[in-house]
C-alpha cells in the first residue's frame, strides 16, 4: 500500500516538474537567442567603429579637445601651440 502511494507521489512530482520545464523551455530559448543577437550586434558595432573612427580622425579631434580644455582651466585663453611637421 505505501509503495503504491509513494510511487504515485513520485510520478506526480516528476510529471509536474516535466510540465514546468516544458513551460520554461521556450523562455530559456528566447533568452539565449536575445543574448546571442546582442553579442553579434555589439561585435559588429565594435568592428565598424574600429574601422570608421581612424578614418574620421577622431583620435586627433579627441586629443585636441582634451588639451584645449586643460589649457582653459589653467587660465590660458589660447589653445596649445601646434608644431609644424
């Protein structure tokens, strides 16, 4: 008698776990898919910026902007001198 009751309880528990897992599976798959797409998009943006920013001369603009701000804070009204190459 106890053996039958125990078997029934275990069967119901495992059946409930299977139902919960089958309900959670699509959500888990969607999460993994969204994560993978995010990783791919971020990689594409990284490659695009590594290619585009040097061609736009962004490094020189950023360096000049930082040095102008640092000179203005020191009381200088002119920007840094440009050396001719």
